[in-house]
C-alpha cells in the first residue's frame, strides 16, 4: 500500500476529528448564548409590559387556556425593532407562558400576546409582574358559564 | 441608563457574540467539508492502487439497468473494511460520475451468501472502461453467459 497516502490520510483524519470537536464546542457555546439571550429578552419584555394595558381573553369558551392582549402600537413597534435586531421572535416568559406578536384576522395591525394553556397561571403571572389587566372578558366568561346553571348576573 | 436600556445593551452584545460564533461555525463547516472531500480523494487514490491486485467478476443486473464488478476476496474485503473504519469514510461513495463503490455487501455476487465489495454502475460501457483504465483483472464469463442467454432468444446458440 502507498505509505505516503496513508500518512496523509492519517493527518487529514486527525484534522477532521479536531474540526468535528471544535464544531461541537461551538454549537454548545451558541446554544448557551441563545439561552442567555432568551433570558434577557424575557426580562426586557416583562419590563416593557409594565408600561401598557392588557386585556384578558379566554382562548375559547370552556377551555382552560387564556391570553393577555395589548394593542399598544408603540409597544408592538419597539418589540418588532428588538426582534429584528436579535433574531428572536418568540419569548418564553416562564415554562408555561409564552409571548409573541400576532395578527388579528382582518386587522393589519399586530398586537402583543402573552399566552398560557393555564388561565390561573396567567393570572398569577400578571399579578406577580404588576401588569395592568382588564379582566372584563373574564367576568363575561364567568357570567356565561353561570347562566348555564340558571344563574343570571 | 434605565433597566430596559441595560438589558437591551446586553442583548446586543450577546447577539454580536452569537453572530460571530455562527460565522466561525460556517467557516469551520466549510473547511471540514473540504477536508472530508480531500480524505475521500486520497482514499480513492489508495483504493485504486489496490484494486488491480485482486480478481473481479463482472455481473449483469437481472433488470439490465445496472451492472457491477464484484470482489469476494476476503483479504481485500477485510483490508477495505479496516481502512473505511480507520479513516471514517462512508461504506458507499461515488468513485466518479458513473461508478459507485459499495464497501460492504452480502451477496456480492448474485445467488451466494458471501460478503464482498462492488463497483456499481448503470452503464456497462463506463464500468468496462473503468476496469480497463485501472487494469483490473476481470472475469467476464458471467457476461458471456448472459449474452448467450440473450442470443438464444434470437435463435442463436453459441
């Protein structure tokens, strides 16, 4: 067998192994940095959320999920700028509470939306971070549910 | 500077770090790919040196859409297996535009159960030209047998 080629192959193989290792290390660092960015992004969002008003909305009647909506276009604009800068468009505010900008059907303006599959957790989150929330729709929802049992408020 | 500005600044710095890591990742991946290709080229070179030392059998595919040269010499099979493993080369790869190498085949020759290697092609002319170029020791009797079968269809008996 050609010994020169074998030697070259051994060296190239070693280089490739080192590169593979470096790629793995870089991928790990990148994941850590993105995780850190997610944390900072969430903190920034929560800070920004405190200056605007939110409306509570159940996801659908009789479902346990709910979301808080904010139509404030100044907030939406600021978040859009941040998202474009850092390349993150989805915020994880806690394990079961997420944030994103959404469009309403037929409305060209976006709105800010904090969503949770658990309405109680969302309420706790709003209280913990002193968010200004209008729970009118929650009361309406409760009225609708109670009317099923013959109670009319 | 308020809290929001401070966090926004941190985010910008982190974003720059992320961009720089991605840039380095892309460069490393490109170099990795080049090194891998270089390994494959060297491996082929090494393999071409060894191919003429062993005997090959020309096999026509049953569907006639493919053909291959098979080698069942277990010294070669084992040597190739070790080299593929040592240099982390895939078991199958393209030798050139028309021919692929298959480094681990059971039933390397139809109707037997022996592990072997194949040089595989869809165009018999390309495969024969390759065998001639690298001066391979090829047994074409199977092809002759096949040709005889085909000629029988036209009433010619050899």
